[in-house]
C-alpha cells in the first residue's frame, strides 16, 4: 500500500532529515526506520474506518490564552496536511487522510496541548545519538479537525490559508462520505492538491530564509 507523502509532508519530514534514527508508535511501542512506515502502521492497526460520529475534541472551553498559544504553536511548530494512500483492494482507489500535527523536542507542550483539547495521538521520533527526540501530536478525524481549526483560524498568522482549505475539505467529506458515497470527488482532490502546493511554498520560503 504505497503512500504518496508529496510536498505536503515535507514540513513534518524535514524534522527527520539527517537526525532521526527511528520513529516509535506511542500506542503500542513498535519502532520503524521511516516515518511513512509508522503512518502505514497507525492507519492499518490503530485508525478505524471513518464514521460520522460525534467529535471527541473539547475546544469551546479553551481560554483566549490557550487558543492563542495553540495557534502560535501550530504556526511555528506544526502543520496542516492531507496524506494520500493508493488502495488496490477497494472500490475507490485513492484515500486521503487529513491531519493536524504539533511537533517539539520538549514533550511538555505537546502533552499540555493534548490535555487541553482532549484528543490526539502522540508519537516520538527517536533521534540519533547526540540529537533530541521529536515529540509529535497528531489530530485526525474530520469533525475533530473541523472544530479545532474553526476556533484557531482567527488566531493563525501563517497557516490561515492551509486551515481554510482543510476546513472546506472536511466540510465536503462530512456531507457525503457515508456508505457507497465515500469516494473522493473532484473538488476534494483539488483541495488536496491546493494544500499540497501551499505547504510546498511554505517549505521553500523557510529554506530560503536560512
């Protein structure tokens, strides 16, 4: 089941370049040499089929300070992306997986953000000797992402465009993915490519700034 991470995955993958030795699943402790292998493991073993269930995220009780902190953290140390999986054993050949993530070499802010919003799965990217491990919090699920970005987008200074694209993508999926109508439509594929390009430009801009 090949996964095309594309340019949209570079924001996260860049943290691993030249410094990460292995990636560990927080759920079961399995270790993988490549980030895409960890994602394949999580999708296959720990992520259930998409259902239109009630969201588990808690965002309406967040204070203005917490909202500002999470938004700033997402702008500087996180990302908004959709990864693509090619499926050969399904009626629909392409699956798109939305994800909002936060990364840091210090576990405390990752743990605090998870406690504040009440959802997310943590993984740790094991660094090579002499480097710090990277702690990563992933938020998935259409409804969870929709609610999270809905309250964060007024506070985002950098990733507002990405958040807007992701919100439209989630709204579209929530409108029709049940039953046989789960195939991704042309608008959703277009939104995936748009987010792909937005993240590509962000990676290039950061590289030029160095």
